[in-house]
C-alpha cells in the first residue's frame, strides 16, 4: 500500500486540549466557547490524530441527530481529507483506518450515554473499552449535564453520584488548574454558578472525583 501522509493542523487552544487528552488524568473534559470557536473542528482533528497514532483503537463522536452528525463532522471530515472517502462506511457511519482503528460517528437518543476507558467488562457485559449505557439505568455518569450563561453568571449542572466527593477545577491554559468548588454529593445533580469575567477570552473547567 502506498504511504499516505496526513496534515492535521491544530489551533493553539486545540493543541493544548490535545496535550491534555494525551497525558491528562481527567475522565471528562469540557471544552467550551462561543459559536464558531472551533470546538467541533478541534474534536474532529484530535480524534483523527489519535486514530492515526494508535492502531487498532476505537473512538466515537456523538451528536443528538444524524443531520447534526453529517453536517458538523462527516461532511467536514470528507471535505478536508478526501482520502477518508475510501475508508468511510456509509452503512455503519464509521471510518475504518488501514491501521485497524475505527472512528464511529454516532447518534444517541436522549437519556443514553457512552463511557470509555481501560475496561473489558461493564455490569457483567463484555465490552472492549467503549460501552453504551441505555437510559441511565446504571446510574448517573460523571459528566457535565448542562451549561449556560445568564445575568453575568456561568452556570454548570453536573451529574454526580450521591455520597461521593467531587472537585470542580478551572484553568486558562489547560496546564495550571485551580480548584474552585468541592462537595460531597447529596443528590444526582450538582449545580454550580461562577461569575463571568469579561476580560477572559476562554476558560476551561473539569470535574474530578476525589478519593473517599
């Protein structure tokens, strides 16, 4: 097979996110910003780089509906890197790379979510590092449920497990992190509000589960 070279260019903030994904300990990472701030593009490029750099791995990008998946990811993947058309399986909506990696572009109904990590078993079911949980029946995942801004405040709603301890941290550069909140959850939702700083162009948040 002829050698194929990819050029995957990342903007500075996307590159910082990539470094965090590669070497960080966080299980969930929030990457926010205004419309047009290259969030979706960053996710595409980072997923592509990781599929190319790590043979025989499986990764996924999810949106609420298929038109959103197609418009925001499939079409843009194929337009930016035409060679991917040869590897794109329309029926399964996934890109199968020559190195054995698979990038799935999926739709999830409301209430379903996906977990990923170094596991081979989830609740007695054999799963290789990626599992889909239907309707939240396993219990709330450690994740950001909603994000919004109103009245000069930035509002986060975080899905947590009652009785467990969590810390919310913030960063301006994805390198230096400062803890801004800590709690022992008493319900499945933790609501946090932070004052918006008009002089800050971009701020990152991450949620960590603390040791008992």
